[in-house]
C-alpha cells in the first residue's frame, strides 16, 4: 500500500505555534491541518439549510425536515507560509486531507434546540476544504428549530473533531504482549469501561508501560519515552481502538473506544519500525453560522428554511424523499441515479416495486411514490449507480446494495462503486489563472484519464475514478489570464487536492546570489532589492551593502505567485527600478556603476 501524500506523524514541523507534518515519501512537502471550521457556501446558497418535507395523508400530516450545514476549513496557509519563510524553513506547505469527523453543537438546551442536535453529528468530507452535515429532525424537532431561528441563533457555537489517517510514529523496537491483558489493564485504568481518555492512556504509556502488560525489549530505554508512547498509541488506534470525541459532559478531547472482540487472549508481536496508517482526531472550534451571524432573525429564517409539499396520496401510498450529498461537479460521470426496490410481501402485495431517482447536481430532494399495502411499514432496498463514459461507450458501475426504512434517503459518496477525488483551487489564484487538471492512470491495461478546467466560476470538481484504475495520479497546468504564460505542477498520487499559487513551479522560496566587482576606488556600495511585486511594500524591500572585504551577498524572498517570481533592484531610492529579472543567474554588479548612478541623479 502506498502511503504517499499522507501525513507522517513522526515528522512534525513547528510553525508559529502550529504543527505541520511531512508528507510521507515526498521530501520537502509538509501538510498543515485546518485551524478552524466555519459555515460557508460559495454558490450563493445559505450554508445552513432546513428542508421541510410534508405530505397530507388524509388522516394525518406526515412531516419531517433535513438540517444541512456546509463547512469550509480554514488552513491559514498564507500566514503559515510567511512564518515558515521568516524562520528559514524552506518547506512546501499544503492542506492536510481529512476523512470526515464529528461536530457537537453547544448551547442546545439553553436555546431550546431539538434534543437530537445535542448528539454527536457526523461530518462527511465533500472535498479537501469542505465538510457537510445532514441531520433528520422529526416534526417536533422541526418546530423547535424553526422557533429558534425566529429568536436568533447568535449564541450557537460548536466543537469539531476531524479524522485524519497518517503514517504511525516509528521506532526501532519490537513489542510483545497479550491483547486480553492489555484490555484488562485499560479497563482498570478507565474505571471498568472500554473507553479511555487518549491523554490518560498516553501518560500511562510514558510513566509505566509495564502496568499495561506490554513487554518491551531491553534497548527501549534508549528511545525517548514520549516517542515510544506515540508509536504504541498509534498502533493501538489502528488495530484495537477507534478514536472518538470526548463525551458532552467532559472537557473537549479524544477518547479511544476499544473493541473487545479484536482483543482475544494470545500473543502478538509488533515491529514498531514498520510503517502503517494510524488514525488521529484533530480537535478544533467550528462556527455553524458563519456569514449568517450578521443577519437579523427574520431574514435568517427566510434564508435558511425551504419547504417541499408532497401531493396528498390515498392510503397505502408512501413518498420517499431522495437527496444526494455529492460533489456538484463530477468529472468523468455522465449521470448518477439511485434504484429503489421494495420486495413483494404476499399475500397483501404480490408484486415487487421498483423506482428510480436521478441524482442531479442540485441538492433539491427528489420524491419517489411507492404504493404499499395499507398496513405495511416502509422498508426497501436501494443501490446507487453511476454511468461513466469509457472509450466512447457508456458503462454502469453499481454501488453496494443497502437497506432503508426511513422516508428520507441521503445518498453519499461512499454509496457508489467509485473513488471520488475532490480537487479545488484557491479563489484568489483563480483571479489570475485558469487551471487545467487531469487525473490519469491505467485501466485494464489501457491508458485512462479525465480532464477538466478550474476557473473563477468553477473553482472545484470531483473526479469519478473506477476502483480498478491503477497508479492513478493528478497533474495540473496553470495558465495566466493576463498573457497565457503556463506553469506546471509535478504529478501527485491521486488524492484530495487543493491547488493554489504554491502548487506550481516558480512560487515559494526564491534565492539570488549577488556579487560586486570593485573596479574603482570606492570602499563600499549598496543597492535596494525587492520581489517584483514588492517594490511598493517597505517590509519586502531590503538594502544590501558590499565592501571590498565582503563582495558576496544573497537575497531570499517568498514568491507569492508562479507568474510573479522575479525581482527588481536599484542603486538608491531616487534611481529607477530595474526591469523584472529572474534568479536563475547571479546578479553581478560593478562599483563604478554605483558612482555613475549617483552622478546621474
């Protein structure tokens, strides 16, 4: 298994009170975790939505709602890149991909919000920088939330736990133990339960690992206790225990939930030098309202609530509301749909019901009408299908067969027989360049690829990649809108990808070698130098002095764009700036030119 582009937990880089982690097997590239989540939506829709669905069934009004939230991750890349440059760390920083996570709202009881919103709510990763949440509320819960909207929700905040898989901490050591004995020790430490605070378990691994029944070899004393504890904890999380958010009545943190079925008595041995993927949870604050906080309560209600009335049906009819939680722009996918089937139920219903709902780019619910026997509860099977164009022919890929019994069906990316690869671009960079993106590989012994363009109007997409595509990778070319200049990105192993100016050749840390030939009787001379886009910013300009005893200098700067990566210089503040020059060749000066420039001005 390739771990390329995954964070390496053993290689953190401290940057301005934050930590980035080396991308495994990609020297010089570091992945920065998000520092916050905020409700945000770029298509003009409100990031918080309440879709209310109701149907008149004659003797009753069936009613429920789906509460949806769209979060955007704030990675703080610009500030981190500048801080890394100022520290002399020549590192390429990129966003860290997340696999999903959980959200817990606060102030639920104080604001009389539906009790269901006080539970842990699942976050689904829609793209590298976006996570979606969808919660079903019954009729009473819907009324509570609408009332809360009308009063205002300014006090609502949230905590988020994001799940990330990285390469475990590694040490040159073997470990032998009995899993059942480890579980018994964990239960004793946790007061009898199968869940334990991750910080508490880590501290026990540091202070007294023998109390957990872990047999360590004699040379373990040569390894830092904290490093050894992290190596063991990563493997426990990968094989025996799932990281979970802390309970609502405890401080915000992470717990490990052990699986007793995986910890039968016996003897296992771990080589702590082996690489394996280990999950960790990142804890951060989340703002569930984002730009909606500035709206008055009445306008907030109008922006958030959408109502869908299903036509009244006779007894025995059921309406199934189908909604897609999918990337709106799906490259390589001709169409998607979900097939619903209700098996026959003799003698009341002798026939099998079948219905199909298209899954369009819009997230508007699609209603399927199913005629059951009058006393029959709703129970069905469903399967998501994707139609791809392969070698000019349509090919249908089916997802796993699933079962359902609710009147609302939410279809997500994991329901397809496909691998979805989200790619998005920084809006600021799309202001100066369009990006051509290609996902490519080999399928059934033949080249396979899918292409698309990212621009200011379409800043994100998701490649629909069949699971049998081998060696899948993504490459991109940025084309400047001003003059058509192109800059390439080296191919990367196919994974979630966020593109910005620093993804392409020419941006990032630049360095120039300078020298001065003293060809007159001057004892010293000086110049002013700046990045090509920094001549009007005093903080980015620098004065460099040369002496007869110091004729060499270097100038380093952070190129904020691959299309503006050069520099300009001048002899003094009244002299004109040079044309834009590139740092590919050293700058060679002569002291006599300084004297001539001074005389001219």
